[in-house]
């Protein structure tokens, strides 16, 4: 307990999924947590559940003005920011018209996915550097397994998550060169059961079959939970990782350890 005691932490996309699990864990570990999202009802509900040491902030990560307002809010209310978790992200399957494959990819869909996943992270890192450079801090950017390998049917998502992976390294090196004592790392989840999967899994027997097929390719044999990722984020946010920057933490049940996790029998 108290691994983040006294730290001020802002988490984007925190109303559900990995963001929610991270907010809950950070709060248990003593942080002052700012839950941010565009899902105001869910975000405010989570903030009320957590109670003391928690606040809700509406934040559309695509919008530069929203990030400027968030920076002012942090300075006015807290005077600083110790941890930023850039978690907000979309696959595009529910949020854009598509198609999303390499041959027919729709430009508007491509742009929307990149605005959230890549531009949103850039804007968040920029704000965090401004707030953290006097006293240091930790930026944790949520990328994906898809930022490391190609995804033929989701090229915008894969490209945007690769951008997060590389931008994290650039931020880490920039801050080190400037002597800012700001660490920046990326986390690469895969096969984590969150609401993001709902559009791909379907319902009933179809859902069970798809889950079984996916789990056959996971060395550990099952989907992970959002909290599995949250614990990795906690490590990178805490002072326990004070010598870790520009690194990638893969949380995928072993998928990326081999080119084919578990061949069918």
C-alpha cells in the first residue's frame, strides 16, 4: 500500500477498462487521482465511488484547448502533476465508418483514430512536460501489442499505437537531455478483456467461439484483466522505476514472445 502516497496523477480515458482499473489501483495506493474522460456520467460516477482524493475532469484528448484547460486546472487546484497516464484510445471500429484495412482504408476513419491515439498522447506529453519539468514526474503511455506488429484489418489502430511507442522514446530522451527528471515509458497490452473488445467478440455462441480461438493463441491460455495492466502502470508511475525511461512493458500473456503462440492441433 501507499506506493503512490502524495502523488498527483491524471489518467485519461479513465471511465472504464484499463483506465478505470488504473484509477482504482492508484487510489488504493495513496495517489490523488484525477479521472478524466469524455464519458462524463461514468467518469463522475467513478470519482464519487472513490471519494476523497479523487476528482473528475472532462477531457477530450483530441482537443488542444481541452489539454490547455486541463493544465490550468492542475496548476490551480494542485500546483503540480506527478503522474500522467495517457490511456485514452479507440480502435476505430465503433467510432468511425471504416473500412480499416490496408487496401480500402477510409481517410476520415484513419484521421479520427490518429487524433485520439497519437495526437492525444502528444498533447498530453507536452502538457505534462510543462507541469513536471521543475520537480520531475512519470509519463506512462498506453500503446498496444498492435504498436509492435502489423494488423492488416486495423491499419490505423496499429499505426497510431506504433506512434505512441516511438513518441514515448522521443519524450524520454528529450527530458533526459534537458535534465528534467521526467521519465516516459510505454505499456503494450494484448488480449486484455475490456469494453474495447465488445465490437469484435459478438454475443452468444459466436462470442464463446471467438474467445476460445483467441485464447488458443495465448501462451498463458486466457485473456488478461484490466488490473493486470494497471499493476504494470503502477510500477512505472511509482518511484520503484526511477531508473526506467524509454522502455516498453509488454503485458500480453506471452503472445509477443514467439511468432506463433500455440499452433492448432
